[in-house]
C-alpha cells in the first residue's frame, strides 16, 4: 500500500493526513478499474478509495502536467475563437 503523507498548517501547526492526488468529484461506478486479480468495475466513493483501487490494479491516472498545458494548442484555440465570433456575427447580425 502507498505511504500516507501528513501535511502541516503554516499558521496553526495542525497536521492532517494528505489527500491522495487523484481526480475525484463525486461517487461513481468505474468499469475500467479492473485487473485479473480484481475483475469487474468498482464503485468509487472517495479519493482515498480510488487511489487504493488504482494501486491494487496496478494502474495510474495519466493527468496533464500543468492543468492541461500539454494538450492546449494556442493556434487551434485562436482559430476556434475566431470561428465562434464569425458564426455569432452571421447568426445575430
């Protein structure tokens, strides 16, 4: 199992267990978290539970390095923005 990290508040000195660094917004069923030892999908109820199942199934999340910076294309973004503005002008006058 993974090592539990502790974080400390700079202001008051209180310490708490660190939150696992996995994406989680609300409980859901994930049919892709599976392995030969743990077949079938899993109901994920928390970040800690998701981290646990990812480790048990020898999986990891492949996230972007800096909030999506690896998949952002500035030229494509500019073309999409210009196209949207042109379509709005044509539609609304």
